[in-house]
């Protein structure tokens, strides 16, 4: 008879504590929650920084890069520390300190932006890096606590890794689709900080470990109080912007809409024909010169803001029907609640992306398309390309006009590329702006700012447009023909496949109003 050999027990992981006080469900909750929290912090940090750095590809790339650095650093250091210190002593501090930092972040970032902007990038990096690293350390710490034998290593590591990934997905979706649309970003972070400190206290109670939760709770309270008093607050936090409405001290009915700290619209709630911003007066001059006085128009507006120009058309051209594609429902609410938008005849605001709005329109159905959509200080790239301009041309009738507001500084590389793109699409293109900026005053140094570009398949009466510009005292001139071609130079046409708008434009030469 063959001898019976009993299976040997699985080798125990050296150094693993026998009494972990952490069951599989608790481990999953910790990993899930900490991974979700990292993504919440990352997304909300973008919104906190947008008023001061702009909502650009560079800002997004920077925040994502810092968050990924934090995840890598936290995972590495968390694993090393768990091998050297009882993991039960690490969980409480990781959760609690990260919670305190998260709760203090809104006040710290806004105060730094107002009082010490030179160090804003450094402070912003730390407010993402510190909590991100601490929270990312939770997964290797919990993994160390759950490993009991080499035989189950793959199962434990794989399970917790999967749970962490699901947590990150839930944190991303919850923040983008639910939290940001219902809560101010400061409330999101203070609430998250409170949950993390509470989780730290619970872990301490379960493991009888580190006992710093009371002090960290005070830090959360301090963060909430400080957020209420530091400058840089918003009248409303919409899905896309920190929005404020500022009354004009020189005009009782005047209001300025600021989005992420940039003046986007000026509205006279009693007199829609009053146009304060120069670029709006330029657009009005071009449109009034292109169409007979008082003639009603079928118009579509890419971007709404304060709806200054749709209101102007409704007042000066009775019977005009303006459809406005405004992606931010919060801005539309501000238009109604704070900027006096009522049921004006002919102004139909739709909460939608501008390019998708164009696709729903019939071919040749419009007299006018106005481009005035901005994300931060730049035109959303997908509204700048040859394919987008082809959609604009499709919806215009044969005598239709496209007019758009652009902002650029420095070499004006983006503005040149956009003008080149329009020249590829339309037969007639002209540029309106300060003489130095559009190449009509070679002796002057371009400063940049607002430029207005117009395009059509029929000639526009540029002499009449210049007279209208002069009558409104804009000081702007019009470049067309050879002058415009020389100004465009060798600028590359923007396409859906190649549109580096954020890299081409130089948005920070001025933070002045549009």
C-alpha cells in the first residue's frame, strides 16, 4: 500500500500579522473609497484652478500628470512602508491626513491665487500630490494586511486591484455627472475630507492604532470656515465655470458676467442696444453692414454667455429668430435669474454643444452664424476646424454670413490658423481688429486681444462695415485680400485630425474682458 501524504500547509507570508482586524469587506471598502477619492480630487482640482490658469489642455495635462505621479509615488511608498511598519498603524494617518489636506484645499488655493500667485503652481501641485499619494498608499497597505499565504497572493492582489479600478471609475463618473452639477467644488472637497477623516477615526477604533482624528477633524472645520471668507468665491458654480455677475457702478442697469475670472459678457438689462465691449460693437457693425437695416434674420449663435448679441438682434431687427447653442445650463440659469432674460421673442436658447447643434440644422436655413463660444480663454478646438466650418457653410444660405470672435496674443498663431481655415472654406474672408494686430500698422507691435473674423461666399460691403466701425468709435480696421493673405502667411489649416488650439494661442497676454 502506498503511504498517504498529507498536503503541506501553504507557506505563510513572512511578517504578516496574525490578527489583522481587517476582513475582506472592510478591505474592499477601503481600497474602493480611497481610489475613488483620488479621482474626485483630480477632477475638482481642475475646476478650482480654471479661474486662475485657464481651462486649457496644458492645465488638464498638468493636473492629470500630478495625479498619476501621486498614484505611482503612493503605491510605491505605501508598499515599502507596509513591509517595515505594522500596516495597521498606517491606515489611519493615510486617510486622516489626506482628508485634512483635501478639506483645506479650496481655501488654500483661492487664497494663494489672490495673495501669492507666483507660487500657485507649487501649492496646487502639493494639494493634488499629497492626498493623492496618501490615498494611493492605502491599496498596498490593505493588500499587506490581507495576504496570509503565498498561495493566495494572486487572488488577493488581483481582487483588490480590480476593486480599486472600479472605485476610480465610480469616482470619475460620480464627480462628472452628479457632484459637480449639484454641489459647489468647495462643498465637494470639504465633504470628501470629512468622510476621509471619519474613515480614519473608524479604522483607529477598529485597530486601536493612531489617534489623531480629533485634530484632523478640527482641520476640516477650519477648511470649511476659511473657504467661506477667502476671496475668489463664485455667485454660482456651474458644470463648466465659476460664475459671477458684477454690477456696473457707472450704469445702474449694466451687468458683467465673469466666467472663471474672465469677463465674458456685458449686458444692459434695460437697453439691449447698448454694447460696451468693443468686439461686440465690431460684430454688430459687420452684421448691420451686411444686411439691410431692420431686416429680420434667421441666426444661430455658437455660445451664449450673457446673450448680448441675440438680444441686440431682437431689439434692432424685429422678427429675427436666434437659436443659441449654450453648453452650460448654469449660465442659462444665470441669464434668466440675474441678467433679465425673459421670454424675448425670437431668442431660443438650447443647452447643447455648438457643433452638435449645427448638425441638427437644415441646409441653407440661416442668414447668419455667430461664433462666440469659449472654454476658459480659448475657442473649443472642435469649433475651429475645417470640418466645423464646412458645417457652418452648409447651414448658411448663399448670401449667408459667418462672423466669429477670437482671442489671441503674442504671435497670434491661433488667429492666423483660424483665418487660414476659413479661407479654405469660404470665398470671401476678412479680419477686423486693432491695426497693429491685423498687420495694417507694421511699425506698431501687436498686443493681441480680441479679433473678429467674417466669412461668406458673397462679397460683404467692407466700406460700409468700416464706416459702421468708425461710427461706433471702435478704432478697429479691416484687413482683406492681399493684406489678409500676407498676415496669414504660412499658417496651417486646422482640421479634426490636427487642431492644437491650446498650443497655438497665447492666452495670457491679458486677462481683460472680451
